[in-house]
C-alpha cells in the first residue's frame, strides 16, 4: 500500500477544475518531487491532499483511507504534515511556543526538533517574526516533524531564501526519508536541487500531468524538463 495515492484527480476552486486527471503515488521512505511552472496546479494539489480543497473527481487515499469529505485536522491526525508556501508560523510566538504547537498532546520532544536543526537551540525565546527567512523555514520544518508524520508535504521550501541555504535544507528531507521512513512530497522551484534529493518526479503543466519518471532520468536528460516548462505535453515515463 502506498502512503499516498492519487488517482484521476480533478480539483480546483468554486467547482472549476485547476488540476485534471492527475495520478501519482508516494511510497514509504521515498521523496517525490512535484514540478512545473507557476500556475501549473502544484499548490492546489497539496491543498487537496490536506483536505483543504475539495476533490471534484477521482480520489486521494492516504494510508489507504480516502480524504474525500474529511476534515483537514482529521487527516493531519492520521500522520500528514503540510509545510505551506507561506510557512504558517505564528510570528508573535517564540520559537519554542511554535514548536509546542506542532507537538502531539502531552509529548514535547524538543530534542527531536533540534537534532536536525541545531541552529534553533539558541533561538528558543526569540519571536518567530524576528527570525531570518532561513531560520523561519527551519522552524517550520522542525514543527512539522514534531509528531513524526508518515507523509511530509513541503511547498516551495526555497521561497525567498538564498540558494546556499536551500542547498543545506533540502538534504535534510533526504535524511528524514531515509532515517524515519517518512514519505515526502516536495514542490520546489529550484528544479535541479529537488532532483538531487528526489527518487521520482512528476511534472505538471496547465493542470495536467506532462511527465513522470525517475529523478535520475530527468537529471541526465534536462532537455525533457525544458520542453515541459515551455509547454510540451507529451508524457514521458
């Protein structure tokens, strides 16, 4: 059983589909990159997996259970962590308080948060709004990991960050997948960096699947992605 399986999904806003006929899967311990130009439907897909957008057609199953008609907090309770594009931090709260919000009830494993992001240790009493962009992203990731998710979805980790910081953060996802067996679905604008840590990739264009395949195949054949980003529609497998 795949951790996440999307079959013939159509989803959008106010009943109008933005994503059409999308099928993808993510296995335990696997990183899957969801790529594509701006407006392709990547964020919409993640929101629908989190049950924040309606499924208009098709289905999404997380750990064998459909998300259709479910509340987002119920899906999260089953083990889904979603790191949104805007990071979703409470800027007036401290780092420690933000981490506590991500912890399961009656269990605050601070050591787990600091194990992968030790730079946060000296920032525990600082308000999240005063952190740098890189520190905020580390806090967002650490908070998402507090409850040991089965599926971690990360939307544009690199947004507003220097490439050097992104190069340090993305390998953490590889470690999370390898060490914890966490399934990871990654939306990332730095395509070459995403493909360095991913196992497989799906490429959306105008809301439809344009290509899918092993990340290594795309790394070795960058012209395939260039064609898709410029509007190509042929599906490569």
